[in-house]
C-alpha cells in the first residue's frame, strides 16, 4: 500500500482511483506523506483526488498527519476548495 501512496502524483486517473481505494482500506500511517504530496503536487484537474486524499489522510490516526496537512495548507497551486478542506482538517487534528 505504501508503494501506491508514494506513486500517487504520477498515476493516471483510472489507476489513481483504485490506489486511493487501497490506501483507504489499508489506513497505514506510512501513506500519509504520499497522500499529502498528492494534495500539494497533484496539479490542475486533480482536485477531486486531492479532496479524497485529504479525507483519507485525516482518517488515518497519525501524528505526522497534522504537520503534513499544515504544510499542505500553505502550498501554492492548490484549489481554494482543497485549501479550505486541508485547513479544516488540520484544525480538527490539533
């Protein structure tokens, strides 16, 4: 599952959906970094995947999640919808 998380940014949309499903089912703390990378570096047209990545990251009980989400909220280039969700999620995790 960690391999999926590490590759999220590079996956095609059809594969990305399946990878996010696997990560959601595994709920491994080691995947949070890859999920946050998708949020910050996913690029245009991937906001729905970024939203899902935030939701999955928040559902994983990991101390690393707070720091990574706090970093993601300040990342340039993420949509305002994703930014608001990341900000809200970071506040909930504190």
